[in-house]
């Protein structure tokens, strides 16, 4: 077991103020692999002070120089790609292939995209007799979840630094090791001291201290809707800017004109990716009644191709595993038809859950409404398009969705969906497209130019 003592504050690794620690567990074998400091309000205060002190100079640094540092950060992440992937596999349990390609690879693309965007982004705009200036908001408090330990960090830190903000990051307690690697990469990239700071710690302690700190101008939070609601209320009370990326219960709608086998097969693969621990997972599959039984058969065959311990990793913790198993039991109790999987552990060791498919799920069931965050798919049956739309939009969430069908009909349907992102006929993830939710899935957008504007104030000069 590796014991880490420092936190990255003001350009150096410093011991924590207190003695509390957090054990990091490998969810594949349940072994403790490392220990990191549990930061306190005092550590958060030191980090925020460092970020405040660094802000004026960083805000005044020309965009081209900020771009140069982000390019250096991208290169440092490339150099560490194998190490990041191995660390994500160790603390999250992601299988090596997606750990390398997605968990370690996507942040390289996103960091590079912000370095590039700075070459063209207009920080000034003319409106009549006004010049509108876009200025960095100030000190950003970034709070991230464990499901994509590096991507969630980079999706906040890269645009914040690009905008000219300085940052204090509080990563999820389950995955602090990847965040430490990120801090090392920032250091190597030559950012001035205090521009980026890392405090590891517990949500209700270090996270809450960051949200409540007077020296923080903007909180960007990704996590559960329950915590997000409290973070939003605290930020609102202090009249602080806030961005919230929360949960989802996204629908994949298969219209009668779709290629059913492709739509169901890719839908199952989507729901199993990262063991279903994705806020934008397509966890509800909506099928027309005439194609429903055929879709159930295709889903059963498709899910059999996903194997725990091979392409499907464990859940991140025993708590998450228990939560997901609880939902599977609830699905059975409420009368859904189990097509594959179930509540029994598929392996003797590790927090694994069997890839699970339920049919005959109705919109009123708990498993059709609540976010499960595990490898569990619900197949729902609709009579006509209007009912499909009511079902698709019939949850408190609105993060993502998918539509399969004849292209014109699919786009027309997508326009009526209450969701921030909709994939048409298997459209690929675009790391430059705005990502974020309608309704209780959140406030604000991440990635690309839209993600940058979250970190900018506007000021108008009249001539
Ligand atoms: P969580 O809300 O428990 O934790 C997220 C982060 O918030 C962690 O860093 C945690 O330490 C911190 N935190 C916890 N309590 C806090 C408090 N009182 N004050 C300040 N910070 C606090 O969520 P989780 O269990 O880590 O992640 C799973 C959830 O996150 C799921 O619901 C999922 O949908 C959501 N999520 C959303 C997105 C998105 O982009 N919309 C992405 C990933 C995960």
C-alpha cells in the first residue's frame, strides 16, 4: 500500500493540516491500495488563498501563453497515458482497454481542444456602440465524481484555466490517485504556482468548505442530484456562480423505421460501458409494441456478450454495488420481467454486478424513474410516437437520449425531447459539443466553446 502525504497547494506538495486519511480500495479485488490525506477546511482555505493570490497575474496572461501551458499539459497527459490508465483500472476498476482509450485518452483530446480554442476564441465583441469584454470569473471550486476520474477533472479545469481562472479541485474520495497524477502533469506543464491546487478529502468536509468559502467565485460540481441541490442552494445563498452536472435517466427511443438489431445491440453496449456508471447512460430502451418481443430477444442475446471481470468491470465501491443490487431487487418486487442478470453476485470477489436486463417495465416503476448507475437496462413498450415521447420526457432528468429511425422522423422526435444531448442513429460522442442537462440533470454546459463561456463574465464598455 502506498501512503501519500501531500496535497498540491501553491505549486508544491504540502502536508495536510490535519491527520485524517482516506483509504483507496481496488474494487476488483477489494484490497486497500493507497492512502491519501483527508483535507480539512484549513487545507481548503490555504488552497483558495493560493488561487486568489495567483488570479490577477493568470487572468492578465495573454491567451497565447495560456494556450502554450495547456498544450504542455496535454503533452504531459500523453506522456502519462499508460500510468493514468493503470491508475484508473486500480481505483475505479475500469478494464484496461477503455481505461487507456477513454479514461486516459479523452482528457488528452479535451485539454488539446482548449489550447486550440484559445487561438480563435473572441474575448471581445462589438455590439453597436459597445465593446463587450469576456473576463475570467475568478477562483473556481471544482468538485468531481469518481466515474470518469480524469475526464471529469479536465472537463472543468481545462476550460477554467483557458478562461484565465484559477482553480481549487476537490476530487471524489474514491478516485484521488488519478487526480494526483493530474496535479503532477499540471506541475510539469509549468503553470505558475497557485493557478491549480488539489485538496483531497471527504465531500461533507473539504467539499462543503470549498462550496462555502468566500474566496471562491464559481462552483462547478458534478455528482448526484441530491448533493448538487445542496451545493446549488449554498452557492445561491452566497450569490456565487454555479454549474451543476447531475444525474440522468436517458432514453433510447427506437422508432418503427429503425434497424432494430443495431439499435438494441448498441443500446445494450452503451448501457454496459463503464459498468453503467455514466450519467448519460441510455438506461431506458423504448420499443414499439409490434417489435417489442423481438427486441427483448435481441437484448438477451446482446447482454450475454458482456462479461463481468472481462469487458464489464466492478462497481466502484461496496456501497454502489449494494445500491444497484437494491434497484434490481426493487425491479423484481414491482413486477418487471427479468431477462438477464439479477441480484446474485457474478464473481466471488470484487464489487461486480451481473449485466441485467428487465422487460415489461412500466413508466411508474422505480427502475424506470430513478438513476441506477449500474449495468441495468429497462425495456419499455409504447403504442405510438406520442406515448414514446411522454415516456422519454417523463422523468425528472433530461441529460441525454438517443433516437433510432428514418433520419427525418428521428430528428423530428429528437427536437421534442427534453434533453441536452441526443444521438441520432448511433451518432458518436463529440468532445466539442456542449454537454449538460435539462430539468434536474443540471445547470450549465461543459466542453467546447460553450464550456469555456461558463468561466467568463461579460463587461460592456460604451463609446
Ligand atoms: P456525489 O454527489 O456523492 O459526489 C460527487 C462529489 O461531491 C464528490 O467529490 C464528493 O466528495 C462531493 N460531495 C459529497 N458531498 C458533498 C457536500 N456536502 N458538499 C460538497 N461536495 C460534496 O456523487 P457520486 O456518488 O460521487 O457520483 C455519482 C453521481 O454523480 C450519479 O448520480 C451521477 O449521475 C452523477 N454524475 C453526473 C455527471 C454529469 O455529468 N451530469 C457525471 C458523472 C456523475
